C-alpha cells in the first residue's frame, strides 16, 4: 500500500516512476529557500530538473519477483509483453455502446481480435462503463447520488485496477469470498466481490460485441432482444405443422477443466489474446465463474450465476448451433419444391426447427419419426463427442407433437389446429354481440334525437334574438363576422340529415310513395295537353326520384350486401376448416398444475385451495408484506404473459395471492378479513411516511387489462418465491448498503430465509418440490443483508435480484 501511495504522490507532481524503483524523497521548496545565493539556486534547480527528466524518460516498467512467480504459469510470449501505456491523469468517462463497439473493432486484424484484454478490458473508461451497468436503477438518476466516478472511487480505484490489469498483476483469488453453509454437510459457495464483478462485466461487454452478431438466429439467452418471450414468439409464429419433437436433458454437472479447455480453443478461433484466455481459465479455476448444466439456476438472477455465464455458454454451443443449421439447410435442399399451380394441392415439406435458450434445447421436425430419431442421434453424437457433455438419454425422449405436450422454458407446448388458438364465436357469443349492436344502435338514435332537439332549441333562440334586435333597433349589427360559421354549421347539419335519410329504408319508401304515386301528370291524355318542357321536366324529376328513392333498388342493394357478407362468412368457414385439416400451430400454456403446487407449497392456499395467511410474514411492515406479495404476483404475470391460458394465471394472482395477503395482514393486526379489507381496501392501499397513498399490488382492473406485451426476458418467479427477508431489531451501528455502488449508510439489517430450508425440503426431490423451480444457494441462508429503504423495496417488488447485491458483504450474525 505504501508503494502505491508513493507512486500516486509522484504522479501528481508530473513524474512517472518505475513500479519497483523507490521514489526520490526531495523537498524542492525547502531546499531552494535554504540557499541564499541566486546563481547557486539557479544552477541547482537546473541540475535537478535535468536529473528528473532522465529518470522520467529512461526507466521502463519492471516486474517484481512476486510478479515473475505469478507469470511463471503464463505462456512464454506473455512474459515479454510490449511497453504498456499508463492511464492518463484525467478522470475516465463512460463510453457509449457505439464508442465501445468502435474500440473493440479497432483491435480486429487479419480475421481475429488481437490483445483485447490489455487494450480494451483494462481501459479505465471500459471499467467505468462496466461499473455503470452494475449500478441498480434507483440511483442511476437519483438527485442525491454522487457522480459515477465518485461512487466507484468509494469502493476501489478504477485507475489502479486498470493499471493492475494492464500489468498482469490483478489477483483474482483475493477478490473471491467463500460463503460457508450453516451445516457441515452443506456445500460452500465462492462469490466475487464488487471489484471482480466489474472485471467480469467488462469481459462480458467485450465478448458480446465480438460474438453477438456471429450467433445463429435460434440462439436465445444472454443477448439483447433475444430472451424467453422472443423464443416463444418464434415458436408460435414460425413453426408450422410440427409432428415430432424432443428436448435435450443434461445430467447435472459443473464445467470441468475439459470443458474449459474446449471453450478456450473455441474462443481462440476468433480472439488472439493469451492474457484474456488465461484470465478466463483463472476465473474458472478459483470458481468465480461456475457453469452447471442440467441445473435450474441459469438465467434466473441467482447469486451463484455470473453475468458472463450466458455468453460463454452461447460461445460453447455455437458449433452445435452451426451443425443444426447445416442439417436444416441440407433437408431443405433434399426436399423437392412444388409449384402451387401444379396438381399438388397440399404439400407439407419436411422441415427442422430448433430453439436453444442457454442449456435448454428444443428440436422440432415436420417429418416422420424415423427422421426425428436419426436427427436425435446426430444431435447426441455431437454433444457427447465434440462438446464432451453428459446427456441424460432417459429424459431425452421423442414425443408426438399432437398427442403429447412438452415442457420448455418453464412453459408447456403442444401442437393444435388453428381453431384452438383462434376459436370461432359460439352461438351464445353471437347472440350477445347482436344484442350489443342493437343497444349501440338505440343509443346512437337517442343521441341523434337529442342532437336534433338541441339544434332546434338553439335555432329558435337565434331566431328569437334576431327578431328582437330587428324589432327594437330596426337592424342587426354584429361586431363579429359569423356568416361563415353559421353557413358551416347549417351545411354540416344538412349533410348529417341527408346521410341519416339515405340510411333509412322507411324514409326512402315513404318519400318515393309521396312523390311518384297518384300524380295526374303521369296520365297520357293529360300529358298530351301540357307543354313539352313541363312534361320533360316532370320525367327528369321522376327519374331522379326513382334513382335515389326507389325502395326496390334499395332492397336489391341491401340484398347484395347481405349476399356478399354471407359468401365472405362461407369462405372464411371453408378456409378455417381447411386450415384445421392441413395446419398445426403451437399452443403455449403456463404449467398451471405446477403453479398451483407452488402456491400450495409456499402457503398461499390450504389443501382445499382456499387462500390462507403466511405466518412467517407477520413480522414485516405492512408495506413490506404487500410488496413481497406484489413481487411474486408481478413476476408470474410478466413471465406467463405470452401463454394461451393467461387468464388462469391472472386468477391465481387476483384471487389466491390477493386474499392471502389480506388474511396475512388481518392475522398480524388480530382482526377479521372484513376489517382488513375495509382498512386496506381490495386494492391493498397503504400510506407512506408523508401520508401519500401507495398501491403496490396490481389492481383487478390492471390485471384484467394485461396481455401479451413487448418482447422481453423476464426472470422466473423462483427468486422472489423462495426468498424471505426478515427485518432484524438490533442496536448495532448502521452498515453501508450492499447494493452495487450504493452510497447510503442508513441501512437496515434483513435476515435471509430460504424456502427450502424453512420447509426442510430437498429441491432435488421432484415429489415434494416443484419440478423445474430453481433455488438460491443454501450458503446464504440465515445471513444478514444491510439494505437501504429503496433497495429493499425494489428487492421485494422483484425489480432487482441478488445479483444486483454484493453478497460478499453480507453478515453472519447470531
């Protein structure tokens, strides 16, 4: 530490020293004041500046013996790295996405990216940008927060970290903190501190720019705009006529040295940077990054998952994706193409579809089962042979897409006819729609009559006013020219009257009868006695009457429109029938049985399915209880918003969770459910410290209006459902908030209680635990998290997760 401080002291005076050579401790002002003679002073100052210039220009960075020991494990060419540029004296600034992309692309040479670690990752600006990505949302634009550089400097020095990375002396192991479980048989967890998180995020940003555009289109997860909902949207809109499908199940196993070596070889095909490869190996070696296939924690926001895992998995499976792409193109070329004008009316070509979200793989075919079996053998051969992964062949089975549903991305898929997804209106719905249209027509007539009545009253008032003016003054003078406005009003009035008249068949018939029937001018002996001009005028008038008011013509037009409507309905029915016989689409459903099992396991409902209170929550504040329920409900609503049975999920949130929250509040205050509903209302309203009304739980109207929203990658409910944070009553001094780069010190201690430990259930047991539901690592159970009011609120609401906290600063308190 003394060595770094001395370096910093001399850097501020404008001199750069070697890291191993001790600085010169000279007090130049005191020395100049002690000499009285001016010529001696000038000569001495000149001599000193010449000496300093020689030191500043002749010395180069040298590595100490400890660093030589550290680099003994590196390849030989890493020991002789070129001369490194030290960071500038100015505080670094964050980079935009375009600036960072330009910086990464500037290192592209001869088909590879060269020296990314020292020139990009180790840049102070890139590290500061990575720190900005880790900052939680409440303080990104908060008015009382410090500037970004000051926030980061309170935790560590970006410039010192950049210098350590540039000089290859960053100690990864020292930045990892082991989290020991409470029980001796439990498994410990190694978590990176905030400094190492910044490095991991910087590497992830660089890897994303290098590889994101090189991944195939059906690779989802860990990519911008390529999340779960995007994958589901692709399955619903693009997959046609699926016949057979299967998912690849991996045995639960962590990445070993064999897989890390394969990953590094794959990365070296595009990146020429031995220091970056060595750093990734070191992160896997100290377990700062852990990838476990076959588990249920990837992409769920758990602390045991690193932000770098997703893109590393995509890199590892990129060769597999390319192989699937090659097989798909080969099948397209093998199948003949028919012209629609030929004899073939219905032709379903053999197609292969694939979707991969991190380690979840779904393969779909529209061909025979033999083709699917052959494709499955090729897939397993590549995964087990080239990627050296262990596949659970018992659970990797082929299923019929029509008769069997399959689980993927926490949802259930099944092939159904299009009429199941978009069913025609039932007779009851048709009757209800006709009733609604009649009521709408009646309301329109009432509105039209009221408008005519109001116009009549307004016209009478205007005429009365004008008559009075003329009677009193003999004239009417106005300061404003209203002739144009009056003409416009009466013109619009006349147009509406004419339009309403032409839309009424009764008015047509009445006026046609009055203007054409019983007229003596139609008699022949009368016409011969009249002038020819009058007869011609009468004929032209009758032609116009027949043209515009003839009820027969109006009835024919109405009949023609009804016939067109009938033909359109028949054509639509025929098309729907043909589609049901020739097409299959994918229906996506929420696993409602698993959702109900989770609701029952956590304690929202009893065995009869009725809402019940959760006694372990009564120690929380009222607002925190509502926020916890709201976080669980909103996670479910966001995650399953693209499902066909979304209404059933809405019922779980609107009924079971809402009334369970009301019963929990009633039990806390020892009151009845009716009294709790009267106090909090059905929308669960609470008041803050300033007396302002707040609503955290989604209202019934809000839930009713929810539907399929923008493409997103929401976290599942696992993290919010299996985590309880109980506030501690303690007299100890306040701790700093452990949220990433939070500068608040007025925090409150919350004890972590994990669901699997509270229920004493083994998560690997599929009978007692919900299948496919992930769990937070047991080493965090009973640990205390100091959090400020804003971050604990966001953690309850599900806006942030444990990855946004520096769990290495959690406390082990009895």
